[in-house]
């Protein structure tokens, strides 16, 4: 009689765990690769322009320090686009060139859409990689510029701003790229998870507020474009007075393109009513214009003159109210009139006003600040005042449309006839 030996083997756990770790690492590495591509590409574009401009200058041409100076300028400008203050000539520049910010956000978005797998691991990996690269550049610039006299507190501020800017732009760009990817997650499947924290009517109001601000920015772009076209003669005179050759002129125009989005944001403040300043002794608003001494920057020749401040110009904020009315119509089309209650309208209007005010305040804060010392210590609009006015104007326009439509719907078909 033969006996058959039986052996029991424990389940193999380690290979499964190893496989999961490898899978997560592969997913995270896709985000890392996308962030690295975006970091290199956006910095390379800024560096190319900055180095070309520095080497084209007669004082830097043919000198060994020209290339190093160009790289330093490019690094400072790229970091400034991420919200990192720039110390130059004894002054601190805090005005964010929104064109550089848009370039960085766009490159991260495109790289994530093409290369990153739309998963949480990839998003975290890409965000942390982009933030680490931003911090590394800030540390290198601080140590290289301050040398032995480096102030630890100043370096800490620079590094903190670089970390925050890298997280916001890297994480935001990665999220935009993943949500817009064909196989990416859908916001419609994510936002219901917020029901326990924020009613769906409040979220609808937030979306309406963003719609209103988007329309306002569009109007600001049209207005800024009009200023640029009408002021092209003055801008050409300033350019000719600088005496730059064709390469210098081209680089100057490309460099100013980074500030065109700032002009658009300032134009929205002009439309809202409070206006903006380019220098402590200047004011540009529908109610009045006071142009103080300005630097020889061709784009500043397009700023509105006194002819734009007329008795009729004070009614310009009505256009912002119109943007709110369109946002209100957007809201009403998403609601079921038979189910709408007064509480729902309150949530919608609150969300609209809050979103419009907060987004406007953030845009004005980024587009303004300090661009130097003395006359240029104050540039841009007052973020709090402008945000409050836009919240009231957009929220008021939306309230008129939604409230009117709700009252009309409550009358019933017979009353409407």
C-alpha cells in the first residue's frame, strides 16, 4: 500500500505585493515624466528669449558673463511667473507676468494629457516633481545671487513661494491634462462626492460665477486689444527712442507679450469701475485718468488717456452686470422651475457672488504688486475693492435674471398667457 505525500503551500503574497508596487510606480512615473517635460520646455522658452536679449545688449556681447547673466534673468523671470518675488537692483518685484504663468500651465496641461496616466498616483508624482524642480531653481538662484551674504529668512520666503507656486501650477496643470484626456476621469462623477459638504445648487452658483468672470475677462481682452491698437503710434515712438536693432525690438515685443495678460486683467478692473494704477502717482479709471511718470516700455503707451474718462464712461460697469445676467441665464437653464425653492436661489446667488469675487480678487492680486521702487512701487488694481465690486455686479445681474425667471415661472401657464 503506497502512501501519497500531500503538501500544502501557503498563498504567494509577496509577488502580488511586488506587482502592485511596480504598477503604482509605473503610474507615478508617467506623471513624473510629464512634469519633467513641462518643466524643461517652459523654462527653455523663457531662457532662450532672456539669453538672446542679454547677449544682444552691447554691454554683454562678447563677455564671459553674458550667458550667465542671461540664465540668471531667465530663472528669475520664470520663477516670477510662478509667484516667486524677484529681487533686482535693490527692489523687489512682485508683479507676476501672467504670460509666463500661462505658458507654464499650458505646457504642464499638454504634457499630462499626452504622457500621464490619469490616476491619483500619477497626479501626485507629477505635482511633487514639478514643485521640486521649482524649489531647486529658487535655491540655485538665491545661492548664486546672494553668495556669502545670503539671508536665511529671504531664502525661506523664496523657497516657500516656489513650493506653493510649483504645487499650484504643477498640480493644476496635471489635473487639467488628466481631466481633458480621452480616458481621464469625469468631473460629473467626482463632484457628487461634495454633496455632504456643499449643496449642488451652491456648486451650480460657483460655476455661474466662473462663467461671469470668464465673460468679463473676454470683455477685458477686447478692451485691452482696443487700447493696444489705438496706442500703437505712441508705442512705436517709444520703441524707436530705445534705439534697439531688429533683434532687440523683436525680443522686446516678445518679452512684453508676457505682460499682455496683466493688461487684460487691469482692463477688467477698469470695466468694473475702480480702475488700476501703473505707478503710485497714476490712476486709470472711467471716472478719471492721471498718468504719472512711466518707464520707457512700449506697451505702456497703450494705456487709456483722458479721452476715455467721460461722463458716459461711468456707466461701463453695466457691462459687468450684463456678464452676471448671462451667468444667471446659465444657472436658470440648469434648474427645474417646478422644484426650485427660495433656499435654492439663495445658495445659487451666494455661490455666484463668492466665485466671481474670489476669482477676480486672485487675478488682480497676481497681476498687480510692486514693479520696482518709487514710482513703480504700486502697479495694478486694488484686489479687495475690485473683487467686492465684481461680486456685487455679477451677483446682482445673476440675481435679477434668476429671480425674475423664478417669479415668472411661479405665475403659471395661465398667467403667462
